[in-house]
C-alpha cells in the first residue's frame, strides 16, 4: 500500500515538474537572453562613444592605422576594417545657410540645400552591407575615396547628403558642425539560442 502511494507521489512530482518546466525554461532562457543583449548593448555603446570622442578631436579615420583603433575598441565583436559582424559610420554634419552658399560660390537660388543639415564628411569602417546611416546616405561618387570629404559643390546642391531627420535629434545653428558616430553589430550568438530574431544592436554618439 505504501509502495503504491510512493509511486503515485513520484508520478505526480514528474507531472508537476513537466508542467512547471513549460513556463520556467522559457523564462530562464529569456533572462539569459536579456542579460546577453544588455552586455552587447554596453559594448556597442562603448565603441560609439570612444570613436566619437576621437572623431570630434580630429582623428582622421580615413587612414587605415586609425581605423584599426576602432577595430581594437570593438575587440570581441568580430569586426574588421572592411567586414565582420559590425559597422561604424562616421559623419560630420553642417547646417547650411546663406554664408555657406556664398562661400561655396553659389547664389541662393542655386544653393539647393540652403537651410538644411547636410553630411560633409563620411567614413565607414567594418561591414558596410550591414546597415546604412540613419542620417542620409550620400552617393558614393561624391565621397572622396581618399579622405571621405564631400566637396562644397556637392553638399550644397546634392539631395543625397541632406539629413532630414538630424535636426529632430540635434538642432544646429547656421554653419555649426556635429560629429556623429553610429555603431551597429549583429549578435549571431543570440540568434543561435533560438529565442532571438533581432537584427542586432545599434548605438550612436554625437559631439
């Protein structure tokens, strides 16, 4: 009699554990996922912040040795200068007004980007296929391949350099500059868990 009772109790325990596991295992995996994602977000934010600090202090990231600095900062995130699981987009913005048009030798009528915020410098480090900038994508043909600069004749007139959404993030006065770094990294190790189907982690920093 006692044996049968113990067997029934063990059977009930197995059933109870199976029922609880249906809820507890996903909860545990979700907790692990959130922790890993927070760790990845912290790393990506650090990459954006440290790169932006240097960019705002005129470090020339069009040069390969300086691009290697970003790769070292992103150590552990599997990024190279031209590929890997991450991309860092560096952009110098400027608000165009009458004075900038005049300095570029254009009349106000011909200065199509007057009263707009435009990209005047763009360098991309890492896997450029992963993501584009949130703030305009200048045509590759107008970006100087040597130093990343965009000529006044282009940033004063070409529509592809206009960063329409930038003023809602940081409003500039006439002729002011802003140095912006956007960092995006995929998280293949999170996808491998089967609980995460996101595209990656994005962070940006401005000076």
